[in-house]
C-alpha cells in the first residue's frame, strides 16, 4: 500500500510495539512492518512522564503527562505539551 507522503497518520494508523516495560516503538500501520519507514519514533516512560522522540526530528524530546497524549502527538498537534527540549549533538 502506498502512503501519501503529505498525510500524517490519524490515531487509528498508530501502532505501539513494546520494547520493554518503559519503552515503545511508534509505527504507522499503513506501511509494511518490514519497511523501516513505518517507524515514526519512540516513547519512553521517564520519571512519571512520557518522553517522545520522533524520527522526523530526532534531536527533539517532547514530554507528556500520559501515554495517550504521547501517542496522539504522532497523529496530531492537539495534545497538551508539557515541555520541549532541544538536544544539541
């Protein structure tokens, strides 16, 4: 299936793959699991908050209060943002 490059996934397109008890890989269901382009980013539970790293901006970490908000951030900009931190490498 071909994914429109300019269309962000909607909530039902987002799949979370547990990597550990505190880490999840965020994937786009519209893209084959075997395709590296299906990976949208990662969510990590740290100090009671959910830290998001998106593949589109790997130097940025965005922190949310809930897993739902963190997951939704990959589909929409409507989630409540707690903090944005820029990492300089």
